């Protein structure tokens, strides 16, 4: 079987409040794990931005990975109203300057909703910038996600944390919203990958490892051994993410 090229949409590195034994935290440690599991490229988030000073951390990430051709920055984002983060249009201008083509919802204790993020969602949708969103960060879960997608049809959401019991919630949303994509890191329903490809096409799934919190080996195996065509495997493993990033309009 031809080697599948993997481009990870869901990886991070950096110091955090806890560290399991052998958990990679540096860029070099993450690259070593990628080599071991056969992950070729990755969008990378930086834990300093997630748990510390978000704008400073986002900018530092670009400096830390600038000389590595395998790693691409994914910035954490948050509402701008308290002044420590740029307005949505300022954010987009800064992302253009630094060639950052994807972002993720920051993990702090603020509410992901229309009142807090409506302007941000509008700006990201306007410029076709993909947004990584954990389902756990959305109040009311899939009902809350429905409201976001209904109000922002141009917003391209890569949803993470989709568990094996979620297909009855995910399938109606996939049928209604063509800009909703699922990260495969936790998408482990029995034959969930195969069934989703049959119903909605391989284009709606994007490879994510969830590293370092989740197993990169298991994430790669989920796609490698799925009972789908090699063409569909390659779309999920890297093609779909490459397409999304290429469509960003600055």
C-alpha cells in the first residue's frame, strides 16, 4: 500500500499545568513522535497562548516554528472586548502578515456564543479561515453548535471531541451545513469513518491526532485501516485540510 501523507489539524506543544510521564511538550519531542507515527505535517497550537498570554503566545509560536517546513501555525482566538486581544479585523490583518491560515477557540473560561464571538465568526467566515472548535466549549453542545452554524453559514468549523455516541447529533448537522468538518481524533464510533464517508463523502472528515493528549498512533491507524478507498484515505489524511488552507482569502 502506498504511503499515506498525514497532515494533522489537531496538535499542540508547550508547557502546561500538568504533564504525564513521557508526554511530549517541546517542538522537537513532538516532531519525534510525528516521525514515529508517520505524521508528515501539522497545524500546531502553542500552550502558552492557550493558558497564558494569548496574543503574545500566538506571536511566539510563529517564531518557534518558523524554520520548520513541516509545522504551520494555528492561533488561539478569543473575544476582543476586554482589550487584550485584537479586534476581528485586526486579527485577520495580523494573520495575513504572519501567514497564519487557521485558528482555534482558546480554552479559558469564557462563553463561546453569539454575543461574545459573533463578530469574530463573521470575520473568519468572510475570509474563509478554518476554526477548530471543541464541542465541549459550546454551551448546550450540539444545539449550541446548530445556532452558530445557522447564524454564520460561511464559517468553516473543524469540530473536535466528537465521541462515539454522537452520530445522531452529528449527522443532521453534516446534512444541513456544508462547512462543518469533523476532526477524526476522537471519531471512533463503530465503522463511523466508513459510514460517514458513504453518507456524506470523505471531504467532511479531517485527520487530527489530538496529540499530546491523545494517541497519535491510534489516530493514524483509524484512517490507515479504514475500509474505504485509498483515494478517500488520502483526502481525510491531508487533502481536505490542504484544500481548506488553500481557500483562505486575505
